[in-house]
């Protein structure tokens, strides 16, 4: 989890750093606030992004319970069960879906 947080945070923040350096806005230039002095950007990408990743895990864990409740309480019609248990589209993995097979 920690490795994933670091990689995704750097993946979102590092391009901003590189582009700011290429534009000459890293430490000064014509920008009102240079990139390295703009705390708002750093808070968004280095604090909030990791919090969102952790929140994804919490939501996924809670969704397991919700999905099981759908099955236990017979909220899914018999003819819809195959569709309910069907795999998600290929761009989604078990980390983002909660079919009974993944939970």
C-alpha cells in the first residue's frame, strides 16, 4: 500500500515539477507564485492523493459487506444473478469491483 501511494503521488506530482522547470517557473519567472513556493499544489498532490488512495481501500472493504448483503437478502432477481456475478470490463480489476468472486 505504501509503495502504491508513493508511486501514484509521484506520478501525479512529478510531471508538474518537470513542466514547471521546463517553463522556467520552478523558482521564479513570470508566474505570480513559483511552483516550489505554491503550497496549494503540494498539498493537493502530496497529501490529498495519498488520502484518496487510502479511502479507496476503505470503500472497497465496505463494499464487500454491501455486496454480500445484496445476495443474502435476495435483492437480486434470479434471472439477474448471472449479470450480477459477471466480470467487470477489462479495465477494472478486483481492486475496483465487488462481485462476489472478488469479495
